């Protein structure tokens, strides 16, 4: 009786060696499946986190990937009501709204207007150290060998706007000069460049209208505030990096372009 009992398995459900191998492989397969699911979930979560983080950082207020990295910390937003809008005065005459406390940049040629533009354009060209210009792919050496010549696009746009302003009174600024082909080419470049800049920034500030009895047409109102980057704050940063030549006088903006050789 004891011999018969000894020949039986210790427990009815004891596994045979083949069953143990099969179940071990099955367990390993399940563990691998769960590991794959877990790693996929982690990867997806990380991707979503990085995407949300990048979209949160890349904003008008924080700066975009195309903005100069060294300047992003200087970006500050504020609201501004533009001057220069058109309205009718008490006599029904159309006039331009100005702020007498601010420099005037348009009007018949005058030394005060030219001086305002000269002051505005002082930071047209910058000499930046390598650390501040690493994200600038195409440029040339500055006055100092360890610095690179860079312009902020807003200054190039202002340069273009000033060129158009001067072209309106070319007889005053260049009396007796027969304008070469480059003059028209330059102005065409500036107009088209400013067009693209306006489309790129796409200011969505709404303009309302009011009915004008004098002209019997809807007339736009220029009373809404715009959300702007603080130009003065950016200008202060730029003024600390102007080349020595810029401190003496306003010079030509045209420079040969070459790929940086580090």
C-alpha cells in the first residue's frame, strides 16, 4: 500500500517538467507584452508632455524658435493705442491724429523728422559675441574678430520704411539726382518685404467703423489698443551691442553676406 502511494504525484495538480517549461514561456511572453504596453504608454505620455511644453513656450510673449535666443528674456508685452489714425475735425476736414509728446516720423521733410529716424535706427547693426549669435546661420565677422554682425529684422523693416519715406521726397533728399535702376529695385524690395512682415505678424486687433455723414461712407475707427512687444526694452538691449562705427554716424545697411566660418 505504501509503495503504491509513493508512486503517485505528491499533489494532483503538480506540473510535469514539460508543463513547467510551457508555463514559464507563457509567463515570460505576458511579461514582455506588458513591458511593451508600459513602454509605449510612457513614450506616448512623454511625447504629449514635450509637445504641450513646446507649444506653451513658443509664444509671442516667450519667443519663437525663429527669434534670436539671446533676446527672448527681454520680451515683454504691453498694450499700445496707435497714433496716426485718421478722423474728421469739427470743420469736417480729415486730419491725422498725432501725439505731440512723441517724436514725429512723417510729414514734410524737416530736420526734426530726420533726427527722429536717425535716433530710431541707431541699433540697425549689432556686433554680437558667439554665445549670443549661435543661432544665426549666415553672417559675417563684426568690427571685432570675436564678434559677428547681426541685424534684428524689425530694424531692417524700419530701414525699409524710412527708405520709402525718403523716396516720397526724393527731390529734397537727393536734388538733381537721376535715380538708377537700384533705386526702384530697393523700394520694390522694401514694399514687398513690409507686406510679408505684416502678413506674418497678422495683427488681429479689430477695427470698428462709424458712419460718416460728410462722405456718406463707413469710416474706420483707430481707437483700439494693440498688444505689442515692448520696443524700448528690446532697443535698450540692442543699444548695448551696437558697433563703434554706429555710435558715430548712421551708415549704409548693405553688407556682403557669407556663411559664418567658425
